[in-house]
């Protein structure tokens, strides 16, 4: 059924745009999704994978909030790995190697089947604005679309400029046109633009790779789904491969530095330090003579392989020599060369926590345009922008996310509160409560809110409620079931644990590092639980018991932060007049204008002393104000 009168226009059907359209449409708001080419919907501009540390947690949060990324990922997954299984639960994260083509297909299928989304192929060239409010968009062919809100998710396309050696040409990414008119229009409207850059490595023809000389990296055997609510059919699984650069690769890079866009002085934009190009790796880390490279298949019906780790902006002939200097790639043919891209993005401090622009009402921004990098980060922001745009039109209260409940909240608080000075991506180290913000409990953390907001329905919340009840039943069972020394000692001996001399509860036993729930149930029998039930909750119960002490301490700190978030900083507070705050602290506060004491506490450059003074000042300020 065609969507007649859109209320929201989403510009761009990348990762952010698709989630924005989906979230708004799920609230019943008609959405027009205008994108330069629907065939490239949710295109993975760089590596064909979803998830990883912190990002995997975010994808599950998006799913718990009714989003689409996890569903498309499951439908296109050709290798799954749970990362960091040997480390603590906070950094365990799911990662999927995706079939690039199938991912686009899955996302397009979902988006185009939504009754409230209409997709058009169009390049938006300007926003229609009057009275400080966005009223619609104009396309490059002169077509006007009215809207009560616009979500801008144009990715790397705004003034996009590809650089390869000393050559440069406008493009949104390889093969796609840049969005230049819209970039000019946004600047004229006063959006505070910044210039960032990113890069991508060459893709190889897999038939020309000598796999016998590479190290195979198979996926996990376990079947895993990113989505809590939907089950996709499992595709044939493939391996990734590992190799490394040689002394010759390093020499080639260092000898040709001047020819690279980056070191030849051509690039103006700031790139991500955490995701360096190969030029950066050899220059900035001279002690590391060898760099690991990973060959990641681009799909099941293509031989194209993504050469992870060799991102660069060298001229083509240098890239070819670099590739041939790598073990196993001596004869490899390049299908697509690597390149760097510069683009406009906008200072996210000019956004509200809902991702609405504080400069132009009704305009929401999400994804790479906010100075972030990564599909998952973009998708998470898209969801928040679409959700809030729709709720604003429905005169419903805005929805914001806190650092205590989600990676989504961490990201929003980081970018809106502190701004970015390089492409921002999520790391688990950015989250102070990462033991709580796990991939396995994203549904428990966020699905109740999603249900309340109308983002998921009764069927989905019933799944979450059932899991919650099962977890509680299992925890209760473990704490009330006690075993005698005679019964348990043979087991304890078998796992190298000290023998018991009195009756012990299963919970107490499980706290021992050598004891796993699976082996314990294996020995004693699962009693009240079916194998299917246990499969759903076993790892979660186990880590909740084993890490109970840490989790409780984190809960106490979460409470403290929540209380600080409740202390609002008046928008008119003159920080420069508080002379007892350090000079740097005052400057920081004036520049970032935190809206709560909690936000202020996370500003770099603010000492604990500064914070106490601010707290006292806020107390005084509160007392000076008239009651109410
Ligand atoms: C070369 C390259 C290398 C990258 N390397 C990495 C990396 O190593 N690690 C990493 O995490 N991320 C990397 N990224 C970034 C990653 O691709 C983005 O973070 C992610 O795609 C952002 O999603 P998005 O939805 O914000 O934008 P995009 O995925 O870029 O989608 C933008 C969409 O907007 C559409 N569009 C743009 N302008 C208009 C307009 N005026 N009218 C209509 N439609 C429009 C486009 O067609 C596209 O569909 C790289 C990107 C590129 C291009």
C-alpha cells in the first residue's frame, strides 16, 4: 500500500536511515525514505561484518528495541564468532561475517515490506525551512516533499571526496555520487560542519590467493542469532584467513609515504586513531615490524575477499606491490583498490539527546553525519532519531537513553555531551557499567521500554517475560537446592575443586571458578529444567552467580550516577563567574554546557575539586530560584 502523505522524510537509506525509517514507521507514522539508490540500501561501505566488542552488544540492543539490524545480520551471516570467550563477560561479543549482497537484500526486503515506508530513488539537494523549522526537502530534480520532520542520515556522502595518492574526485563512496548541494545548503543553514576522513583496503580475487600459506580462522560451531525474536535460516558457513605483512611491505609503505594521500599532505579531514591505515601503523608504531592481516570473504557466491588491515590511500601501482609482498598474496589480483574518503559531518554538541538539531527544529541527525563511524553506531542513532521524530509529531514525550542502561546511552551521552574530535566508535572501555551492558541481557534491559513505546508487540515481550521468569526460577533453584558432601565430592574431585565437608547450596558451589553450571548439571542431572530451557539461560545464570559481587558493586555505582543525572544544570548558569573552578574546568563547562551534574562529571579536564564546587554552586542556584 503506497504511503501517500509522509510526515517524516528520511534522507539516505544507509544503516542509520533504515533504522530511523523503521522505528518511525513502527509507531504508525508515514515515512518517505529518499535515497540515492535503493539497490544499495544498508550497503556496507567497508568490511562485510557486523558486531564485535561493544558493537555486538549494540546490535542486540537495537533488536531489543524492535530494530532491523540484527534480523538482516542473521539472514546474511556466513560466519559467526563469539569474541573473547576466554575473557570476562563484559567483553564477550558476537560478531558475524556477512554476505554483503544478502545483507542488502534482507534489509531491502524488510524496509520495502513495511506498510508505512515509501522508498524513493532521489538525491535530496536542500531542506525546506521556515521560521527556524524544517518543513520538507527538495530533490535534485526539483521535486518538493513536505514533512513535519526530517532525519538526515547521509553518511560519508556530504561533500565526499575520494583520495587515492595525489588524485581526488567527488564521491559518496566508490561508485556512488557525492552529495554536494545538500552539504552547501546545510552549511548555509548554520550547521557546524567538521571534516573527517576514513579509509578502506583493497578487495582481492580469492581465486588468486594461495590459501595453503594462510592460517584458517573457522567460525564457531554453535548456532547463534543476533535477534532475540526472529529466527533466520542458517547459510553455509565459511572461514576467514590470517596472514601478515613482510619486511618488504613495510619498506614499500615507508619508501612511498609521500605518494599516499595521507602522508603526501592531501588529506584535510581527521581520521580515526583507533583504526589506522597501514601507512599510520608503520609510521606510528615503528617497533611493530609486522602487521596482521585478515582475509574476509565478501559472500558465498563471490570470490571477492576483503583484505582487513591494509587500508591505505596509495596509488594503485603501489597498492599492487604492497599486496604482492604479503605471504600467500604473491599472485593475488586486486578487484577493487583501497582509498581514503573525506566528508562533511556536524558537531554533535549541536544536538539534543534525542538527536534533534538544536539549530533547526524538526531536523534530526543520525550516523556518520554526527561524526561517528561504524554501521552499528549509525543504526543505533537512526533508531533514536526515528523514534523521537515520530514521538514529537505525536506530541508524546521524548525518549532518551542513559549510560546505565545501554551502550546506546553511552554513545549518545559521549557524542552529544562531549563532542568528537575524530570519527567516534564504541569500545567496551567507554562504558563504565559494562558488566551490566552485556549482549545476553540486552532484551531484559530494553525490551520492556520498547514494549511501552510500541516498538515491539505482545508476542516479543512475552518471549522476554518468559526468559526473565526462567532465569528467576533457575536462580531460585540454585540457591535453595543443597547437596551433601557424599553426593557432590566425586564431582568436585573430577573438576579439581576442594572437597566439601558440609551440605552446600548449588549457588555456593557455582561460585567456585572450577565449577561450571553445565558440568554441575551434567553430573547431578538438570532436575527441574529441560535441556531446551537450560540452553536459553545457562551462560547468563552462570555469570550472574559467579560475578554477583562485581555486579552488585556496579549497581551501587549506577545508582550514584543516576542520582547525579537528576541534578540539572540551569541552561543560564554562568560558569565563567565561578572563579573557584579551575580555568580549564570553566572553559570545558562553558564549551560543552552539560545539562546535568552527571554529564559534567564525565567531562575530561574537570577535576573532582571542580565538581564539588559545581555541586555547591548548583545547590546555591537552586535555593535562589523561586519555588516551583
Ligand atoms: C571508504 C569507507 C571506509 C570506511 N571504513 C570504515 C571502517 O574501517 N570502520 C568503520 O567502522 N566504518 C567505516 N566506514 C564507515 C561506515 O561505512 C559508516 O560508518 C556507516 O556506513 C555509516 O552509516 P550511515 O547510515 O550513517 O551512512 P551510509 O552507510 O554512508 O549511508 C548513507 C546513505 O545516504 C544516502 N545519501 C547520501 N546523500 C544523500 C542525499 N543527498 N539524498 C538521498 N540519499 C543520500 C546514500 O546513498 C546512502 O544510502 C567506512 C566508510 C567508507 C565510505
